[in-house]
């Protein structure tokens, strides 16, 4: 008989955009809280919220928040204000607003 924990634990998944997102997260950890970086942090937090895997990215997104002395609510409030007055992704080629 199989143990319940073997069958009930959700399987860790690899996000299809992990590789490119990993590069963005690494840049966030060494960057400053510019409008663009704040928007990227918020976008990735939304992307990985509830995703069953990518623990390394989730942990590093938390580190960036802490590093910039922000809560998630404060981050989202700032980025909503940024998006109201600026087109953060305009002119960045393939780095379009991609929330999936």
C-alpha cells in the first residue's frame, strides 16, 4: 500500500518561462527600484502566485521586496500608479506586457 504523502503532495512544476524569468529576477536582485524594475517585480509576483513550483524564483522575488523595503501591497500600489502615468514597456521590443 502506498503512503498517502507519496500520492497527495502536489508535483513541483517548472514554469515554461523559468529561464528568461530567472534572468530578470537576477537583474532585480542587483538593480535599483526603478519604475521598470518595480513593474517587473509586480508582474512576476502575479505570474508565480499560486504556481506549484519555481520556489527559487518566489524566494528571490521576496528578497527583492525586502531589499527595496516594500510590502506586496505597497509594490502593487506603486506599480498601479506607474502604469497610470507611463507606458513602462513601450519601446522595449519583445519585453511587452506579458502577464501569463
